[in-house]
C-alpha cells in the first residue's frame, strides 16, 4: 500500500491515486 501523503510529484502515481488525492 502506497502512502498518499508522500513528498513525490502527483505524476509519479497512477491516475487512480490522483483521483483519490483529488477526492
């Protein structure tokens, strides 16, 4: 499981993580 609170660019994670972060 990847932590959503990481110091990495949004592009680093798949669109799925982007949607979760945006939600």
